[in-house]
């Protein structure tokens, strides 16, 4: 009987070790959140209220632009179709057998970094953007929207167990629920909620830090602040390359 219990315990431990995410993954998703917060804030400030990382916010800013007569209506109108089209393209790449692994996480992170680089080049070369409906502003904004669409698609398809890196409302809601349950002692096994709380808090903190850094750099150097997102994209790519397969 004791031997059977020990064997079952060993199998359970082995199962946990196999399925547990690498210890470095929280840092990887925090880098994604840092990048998401940075790009969203920089885009909002430079392109008349365009949200590049969570495009549903553009419904609000679009309504405000229409009421106040502000510029940026065109970019806000096409941001959602562009975002959806890029996500669909990423999904389709995963359904096409290829020897080059074009739909792998690292290949897609390379694509995201290239899009961020192109967006940074356009922002620095053609900014500032007093008229957000002019073609340089629209193209620049859509490059960043496409980059963030790739990031969101990568996370939902390949690392769906990780907390979202751009949608902080859900993370914040779950953090509050887990915190209350842990304080009340309402959770039988507290390890999972504590781990989820740490990971989601890291993502929210990373996103908030990205927002703050982008705002400060935009105030100091203007459109040159867009030089940072390609570096953050490269950092997340390098970090992922060192994660266990």
C-alpha cells in the first residue's frame, strides 16, 4: 500500500514539473506588457488618441473625435480591421505546414520587432503628427497596431496560459478576486492563486511602467521615444530564445 502511495506521489510530482511554466516565463510576459504599455501610451500621445495595443479603446476616442471635431478619425476607424486582419493572418500561418516554422513564437516575435522598427522609422522621419488623418500618421499608427496584433495573437495562440500583456482590466479584476479570497482564507489550495496573483501583478506593473516611461520620454524627446519599442521587441525575442523548449 505504501509503495502504491509513493508511486502515485512521484507521478504527481513528475506531472507538476512537466506542466509547470518555466521560471523565466513571468519575466517574458512582463516584457511583453512593458512593451504593450509603452507602445499604447506613445501612440496615444503622438497620434491624437490612437490606441495601438488594445484597439477597442478607439471606439471611445473615435466618438470623442467626431463630437469635438478632432483629427485621427481615419486611423481610429481602420485600426480594428487592421488588427483583426493581422491576427487572422497569424492564425492562417499556423495552419500552413512549412519547414521554416513561419508561425513559431520566435519567428512571430521577429515579425513584431520588424513592424515596431518600421513604425519607429516612420514616427521619427515624419513626426510630429498635428494632423492624425494625414497618410504618414495613419501608416505609422497602423504599423504599431499590426505589431501589437502580432503580440496579442502570439500570446493567445502559443502562451494562452499566461496573463494578457495588453488587457489590464481582466488582470486587475482577477488580482482583486484572488487577493480577497486569500485574505479570507476561502481558497483550499492557495498555491495556484498566489502564483496567478504574482504573475498578473507583474504584468500590470510592467504595463504601468511602460506607460510611465513612454509618457516621460515623449515629453523629453518627442517622437524619438519610438526608438524604444524595437529594443523592447528585441529584448523579448532574446529572452524567449533562452527559455526552455
